[in-house]
């Protein structure tokens, strides 16, 4: 049974998150272990789910490692992870 990320819902969201993370399609693909053409294909899905399991969970993990959090509600988007300041 495929397990989909509930937070990754559109290709546009993926593109915005990747750019926010400061990654090119090539560097993001390398971090994912896929060719940059796969990333380009996923981002062209615009308002559709860009990919399926297991890629969508890995996408979310790579973005999180680069300080970006995906969310689906109230609308699909991404934000920078809050930095925890040491006291």
C-alpha cells in the first residue's frame, strides 16, 4: 500500500519549496537521488500531485533537511523552519 505525504499536494508547491530551500533542480535531484529531469517533470504538474510514494515522502524529508516545511492547509504552501535559538 502506497503511503502519500499529506503535505505535498502540487507541483507548484514543490517548485516554491525547492526555490525557498535555495536548491536548483539539479541539486534537489542529487539530494533525492534522481535525475534533474524527474524534478522538472514533477514541477510541471502545476496543480496536481507531483509524484507518488515513495518519492513524495523523500521530497518532504529533503526539503526539511534544507529548512523548508510543506503544508497543505489552508492552501498548499511552504515555509521556512523556525530556528531554535540557544540560550
